[in-house]
């Protein structure tokens, strides 16, 4: 009989990382595949509202409590003319969409998306085209969305039925501009200059906005992190955030190595933070650049199927990853990583929200359902609001193909001072063994155990479908709290949410 594996954790309310900005639970809707058409928008659906938006999907998004949604891309934005998506629908042109080689009908555009975001209680993070366009299109767009009236573009908005400005606060200056796949791909110097000048013009129109500059498209880019350093060296005074994008997959079917990949995410964040602070020191600046991890998820299941898609069709089923249980575990660990960098990661977007590498799946005119990754995302968003507490964790470790000293346990803690609640998020990555955790929570006096939520399944490849939810959480976790000591059994390969309240 093997000896029971043990881990210890200390959660001290005075050991703060930083306030969790709720926008780290953001998401992303791109005009890609069935994210918009058939996803959020399906006027022929039996549950479509008066604007054609699916009410079943709206309810699922509300369940996730998504605070901000990035739009309209993504790779798509780098050849997008925003003017195509406003005004009377019958006058809107159909266009070749070059990023994903489809036909864009432009039935949904800026105004409609703002309306949809209000229905799900989310802000909009708007991206501007710095691939085929630049300063002029961006300053016109922000005048259209944010200026009260009395000018050409603001009056045009009013003529389209929107008397009040949209007050969009957060803007992405292009997308993945270091990627050779990007229409209008730019060197770091070229992008730094266009970002600087576009940002300057946009802030002249509306000084209250915040701007996100593109960093490297992922850690594997040959220019990483030099791209970030060069861009910030040029545009530091104009921008407020630098973006990070990263996706992971389990192509070799090595679950131990796959579940360790949030360690790469952790290293990515450390490296970008260091780069930002180097440029801050170089500029003798008082401003600290924050991080916007505005694309993150698992993405690999659909790669082969996507090669078979016929080009130049409308809303084909692209990037429709069907997520399994082990994907949900890695997503949980990635959320934990974001929380443990709450001092610098102030925005993040799970990419994407519906159908396209998404927690929510739909049938056109039919059913909708929750993928496996829906649950850790929902738990973190709902219970992870407050102050992130530094977890002092001692866990048994393992080595994998790409990583050494991988803790079997990942943990993050969030203290909500207003509601007097403490939530501890935990992933056990051990493929065969449960682990007993003893947590010192004595700084939270007179707290009691509310619940221990567990997501577990003996089959790492188990999936959810419209017909069956094989992977869903239960509330029967094994935990006790006595005299400020929490004892919990974390079953093998499990996502755990332990909630305490005064």
C-alpha cells in the first residue's frame, strides 16, 4: 500500500498579492466560425429575441458572469472595415474575410454587439484594425462610438438609432501584429510607431480610454520578448497594457506533461512583467504597464477538421474544439495562475466564448450546452472576486517531459472582504492518487465551511454533449474545518473549490 500523499497550505489574509480585477474573467467573440452567426446571433432560433440574439446563450453567459468581452477580433480585425457593420442591414456589404477565408455578411456589427454586451452585463473591449488601416479609421470609430454628438461620425451614430454614446473604455491597438499570418504584419518598430500615433489620436478624441498594445503572439515567437521591449520603448506613454496570448494542447497524449503547462504560462507572465519594468526604468517613468492576457485557452482538438473546411462559406464550423475532462483541469490551473499574478494581470479573455474554442456550444436553431471547461471558468468568475492571497504551498512534485519540479497541487485563494468569504481553488494533477491537504486559515477567525465543490471524472477524455453532461461538478467534497485548520481530501485529477464564510 502506498503512503498517503500530503500537502500543506497557509492562507494569511495579510499576505496579499493584490486586488483581483474582475476583468480577468473576460472573454472574446470574434467574427470567426459560428461564434457570432449560430452562436450569439441566430434570428431563426426559437429562443431568439427581437434583435435575433439567442436567449439561451445569453442565460449561459450570464451564468459565467463575464465582465468584459473582446470584439471583433482577433485575426479578423486586421482586414476589417468597421463601417461595413453599421447602418441599415440591407445596405451592408458581404466581404471576403481574409483571416479565416470565409464570407462576412456584416449582419452583426458594432452597435448590435454593444447591445448584446448590455444584455449579458458585460463591457466591450474593442479592437481596431492596424493591419490594412490605421490612425484615420481608428479615430473615426472612437468618434462614432464615444463622442456625444455634433460631429459627422457621432451624428451618423445617432442616425443609426443610438442617441447616446457607447462609452467604450478599453481598446486593443490591433491584434498579434508580430505574426506573419496577420494581414498587415509589422516589425516591432513599425507596429510601435503606428500604435503610438493611433493611440495618441484616439486619446485626443476621448482621453478617458485605456489602450492595450500587442505583445508577441505567443512565447514561441522568435522575437519574444524583444518585440514587447521595442513596442513599449516607442509607445510607453500612450498605452496602459501589453497583451499576452497563449494556447496549449495535448497532441502527444501525455497528460502529466499537459497538466503542467500552466508553468509555461507562469513563466510567460514573469518574463513580460520584467520586460515592462525594464522599459519603465529606462524611461524613468512613474507609470506601470499592466498585463492583458486577452487570449488564453486550450486549442488543438479541431486543427485537423479545420483543414477540411470549404473556403468562402458563411459561418462554417471552425475551431470547434470538443473539450474533455483533462482540458478542464488545465483551464483550472491556468485560472489559478492568473489569480496568482493579480497584481499585474488586470485583464484576461478566455478565447473564445461560444462555439469557437469555447465553454458554450450550440446547434444552429437548436440546443446549447456547457463544455467541460465551463465549470472552472464559472467557479473562478463567480467566487474569485476580492483580494488574491499569496498561497504558501508545500506540495509533492513530479517531473514530466518538458517540466521539472511540477507541484501536484495548484492553489489560489481569494478573500472577499465585503462578503467576508474566503475561496480556495485547488487542482490535484496526480493521475492516480488522492492527496490530503492541511490548510492553516487561522487568520480568518470565526469562519466556517460553506461547501467543497469538486469536478472529477475517472476518464480524462470524458466530454459533454447536448445529450449528456458526463463532466459536471458535485458538492460532496471531503473537507472539515476546526480551530482554523482546514483538512481536505483532493481526489486524483480533480478541480476543487472550497468556500469559507464568517
